[in-house]
């Protein structure tokens, strides 16, 4: 669907990269254009609410439009961990078209065939087919030689490699982080150094190869320190996290609630605080949903037997707004984390209210209260770790390329 | 034939169901000290009862107890079966190797199926931590945990406490609990549900607990559970009143944790020489099955005055009878245990 009539959103506060601006946002032919309301425009009164870019969700495991739209997400980077994996150009091309017109899916090319960490996949052909970046999937590439060659190849293609920072040998079959909670619950656990080690190696290889890497989830104090130091040295590394790791600690796993079974697993409280600090000081660049709706057949099981993953698309924005209310970040930075930075990593012309970018726009009431309820989610499954938690902030209108989406 | 009497009558424990206000027995972690003592007190009558020639009562007559074991077991299954039968219940054993269950039916469907067969109590062993609690949420009858993964094995901790108490009494120590005692638990702590339940139970009863294992088999954070971790077995034995040995749970190991059984014995085997480091009359326990010549030498395991390993097995039946009795009182309409009296 193409935008047929120019749109002007008036009477709102625009969240722009340079700050909050009271004014009008005008969109024409699917793009954000300069200027004020003109005759013939469709005019929407924002009623004093926030006008923000649609979210660009860097790292989801399923295309789940109702959940994305509920959460104000207009673009999502799809992880290659599908069955079969996104390791073939034809599958990439198909997935890249799968959400249009009202949701754009940016497939991430599997780094290796079958995501097995051994043979490089046809990355350049997948780029041709629409892959926006490369991802190792939910696995770490254990063979450092393979990882080095992957990064050299990615550097040549100038594509970001989205990594999973968890040393597989240490992580084993762990379902929890080693600590008092895992010991009390008797869960198979791995020390959090699994993340530190994986990051240290990947950073060294990135430095060698000159590749850009994005550690999709950095969840420990030591891991964040490594990223901070690497950034200071000028390594092309960015880091992400999901709300689970700044909202929850491993205490949430009490009662063996499998909705808190995540990969990487929840960490201790000190690490949660470190994540919040890292969001505040700029070490973390991206907050993503990691959206992975899982039904009872995957979740209504003993904790360690359950599949990891959470339905996160609906709560992504509201949970990030808690950081704004707590004074960790301001509203502009919130949307850098949720949209602008991930759009840049993917190289797509969206993610900010800037002239010439795609008119992916959300009208947001940042104070609107609601309660997360796993039984009444828009997502394909209700496996949220934030069940029954009060939340604030809701998208009331959403446009993709200047075309309104029915919410 | 003497039928077991209701020992709680006139006792110092709270009246009726307030003495044990739980529908299920999932773990020691959810029990208060007085509730543990109550179960031990209730078990005493069955110790005497079981020592008679004719040991059958009709207390649970008409009730169906299902022992659903999703993991290998000989002694625990047998112990629960005998306990149920001695109380007159109809006991059915369901042995489901985990693999076959994993192929098709989910655990919850299995639980619902057992529930639909109108079991009056279900005893469950499962290889995953938390699985028994999960089943308990889907059935209407009391659930007893006979071991879930590396989480808890509450009846084992209770029977250990009962066996220890009997040995102490035999030696003239009439104390109700274990205040002042030091208990050293040595072995594969990481994979042991017995260790976890025992740490909680022994501490609730006043003992101080030392845990000893090589670093790879010692879980993180045990000191925050109040236990004192050791890697040096000899240091851990120093002055201990009770030494509890655990076997290596090779079936739970994901990877290699120790080089060989021979090397393990060299560092962590309980030999008579090592036992001499503990208190002079220190009591030796083992939940079984023992690997003689690995974690415990025969010379120690067979010390009649100090090893209470067979007494542990005997107490197991009594404890399980007490647990089945207490948890089915509501269904049987025992006065004071009826509807609406759960806390």
C-alpha cells in the first residue's frame, strides 16, 4: 500500500534525534518531508501526545504482526533461527517480503550453513536477496577459525555480524546462571563467565578482521566492561539487550516459571544493575524485544526442558519507558535505543523523525497505564516474563510509510 | 496386632491440620521447623509398628496411591510401595522411562491422566528439577516428591533425620533436634537433590552443615544457603559428628567432572583412616546405593556401631508411611483435617 495523500500530524511533541520538538510532522509519498500542514493533507491531531519513530526491533524469532503493531514496531530484523534456518537466498527473499506492506521484515542471514558453526553460508547471495546483516543465531560459533573467516568475509561485504555471546563449552545444557538461585532450584547452570569469554574472543577477532559486530545481548557486568573497553579502543562493536535483563534478575525464576527461561539466562541482581548503568552510559546501543512467542507445548514443561524465549514485542516500549521515568535515559535516547541505532546497523532509511526517512511513525501516550496479561496478549503466545506487571506507555496510532495501520 | 495410634493426639504440636498445613510434600524448603518435627514424631509410631511380625493396618484402605517414577529407582520405589501397602492402600506403580514419555505425551497430560484415574495420592520421581511441583499444580490429590532432578528429595532428608535421631537416642542423647552437631556431607553435591534437602532439613533442626566436593561438583552459592563449602575432605572431616557420603551421579553428569573413580577415592573416599579425623564416635550415613571402594570403604560402611546405613533404609518406610498418612487425612475425613482447614 502506498501513501496516496499527504499526512500531517499536528499538536504533538515530536521525538527527534535532536530533542523533543512541539510541532507538526508531515509525511508524503511514504517519506518524512519538511514543512507544515498544507491544503489537501490528511490531518491528525496528536492531542499533545508524543510523535515518535516506529520501532526497529533488532532480533526477533518470529513474525508476529499483531504483537509488533501493538508494540509500535514497524520493522523487525528476523533472526535466522527458523526451521529450517535462514541460510539460503530463496528463503531470505521470501521472508523479506513476508510482512509487507504494513510490517517490514529484515532477515538476518545465517552465518553458517544450518547455523552449525562450520561452513560459511552464501552470505553475499543472501544480501542480494534482502538480508540486512548476518547472525550466528542463538548459538556461538565455537570454532575460532570459522569465526575469523566469517568476520573477514563480513568486513569485505560491510555487513554487521550479530553475535550470540555465550561460550558453548561452558554453557553446556545450562538453563540458569550459576548462583544461589540456580543452586536452590537445582537447575543445570553455567557461570556467567560464559558470556565474558565469548565476548573477549569475538572482540579480538573483530579487531583483527575489522568487521563490525553487534553483540545482540550483553547481560553481565564483566561483559559490559569488555564492550566499554573495546569501544574506547575504537573497535566496531555495538551491544544490545532485551528488557528482561534490565527488568528482572534470576530471582524471577522462583517457582520454576518457564516464561523466565531465556537465552542467555537471567543473571544476578548485580548484573541487572550493570545493564541499567550500561544503558545509561551509552555502552548499550540497542534494546530489542527478542520476540519469540512459545505456546504451552514449549513452555508448560519442567523448567530445564522448556524452550528458551519470551514474547517481548508488546512490552518492549513500555519496559524501556520505565528507564525514562527512572531518569536513566531521556526520551530521545530511548528512541535511539529502540529505533535509530538499530536502523543504522541494518542500514535502512528509517528509525528517526528526519527528513527523507521512511514515514514509520507511532503516536504514543507515554503515561497510559495498562497491565501485562499473558492470557490476553496480541502475540501468538503469551509467554511474557512480565505477566501481571503494571506498565505505562502505549501506542495509540501507527503508520508504516505514511499509511495508517489498524491497531 | 497393635495398630498405629494417632501420636499427635495430646501432643505439643498445633491441633489438626494446622500441624501440617500442606496439601503436598514437594520440598523441605517449604516446611517450617515444627512441621519437620511433626512428621518425625508421626513417623515414630510406624517405626515400632514395622518391627512387629504382623504389620498391616487398614488406615488407608480404599485409597489408591500411584507411584509414578519417570526415573530409575529401586529402593525409593520399593520403600513407598511397602509404606502404602502396610497402611492398606491400593498401590500402583507406574514406571515410565523418561525417553518414552518425551516421545509423545507431555508431562502435564500424564499428570492429568493420573488425576482422572482418581488417585488419592501420587508419588512422583522425575529427572527435571521442578517437575513434581509442576505436576502438583495439575492434579487434585496430594503429591509427594520422591526426587525431582537436582532439586529436592524431601522424604530422604526426613528419613535421614529420623535415623540420626534414633542413633543419638540409642547413645543417650534425648535432644529433640540436632543443635550443636556438625554434619559433613561429601560427594557429588552439584547433582544431588539429597544434599539440598539435607542441608535445609539439618539446618532447620539446628545442625551446622559442611559440604565437601571437588570444585566442579560444588554448586555456587552454598554458603549463602548457610552451608560451609570445603574441597579438602580431611579438613571437612575435622571434628565432624556425622559424616554423610554421597555417590557420584554419573548419569547426571554433562561432561567429565573427575578423572577416574580411583582418583576420586584417593581424594574423597571415606576410609577408616580418614574417619578417624572426625569425632571419635562420629556417625556414618549414606543414602545408597553405595559404591563400595569408591566414596566409601567397606570397612567403614560395615561398622556396626557407627554406620547407620541400614537404619536409614528402615526409617525410610516409617517416614513414608507417616507422610502418606498425614497427607491423606483430609481425604479420609480425619477429625480436624477436613475441608477448609488448609492454611
